[in-house]
């Protein structure tokens, strides 16, 4: 019986940790969407279904589905006609918008 209690206790601990991680992940996703639509002004040029944006100046993010590192590099340094956002957005905002975009583009 004691062994079963310890296993149940571990399961509960794991579930609590996962729910905390999920809440943090959702906060980062939501913050990234906020940056995409607001301060980052990404929606003005990029199509991304989750954001409700359908601009065609930059690449369609639903089609190219960039990974998080590619997005971070493009946002920080700019690419083509896209301006560098380093110094305009904080590192936290850049990481959040990259997190959001990489997930939203996969959906």
C-alpha cells in the first residue's frame, strides 16, 4: 500500500508540474501573438492564419513554417526588405514572437 501511495504522489507531482509548464507555455504563446499583431507589426507583411493576417509582402508563414531559430535570426537581423527588430523589440519579445510563430505556422 505504501508503494502505491508513493507512486500516486509522484503522478500528482508530475501532473502539477506539467500544468505549470503548460500555463507558462500558453503565456509565452499569447505574448508572442500580441507582439506579432502589435509592436512587431508582423501582421502588416506576413500571412499567418492564427493571427488572422493575410498580407503578402513577406513570405506566407503558413507555407514556409519556419523553425524558431530561423525566426529569431530574421527578426533580430532583418532579411530582404524586413527591417532588423533588435533594439526595437526586447529579447523577450523576440523570443515570444518566434515561439508563437513557429507553433502557429504548424497548425
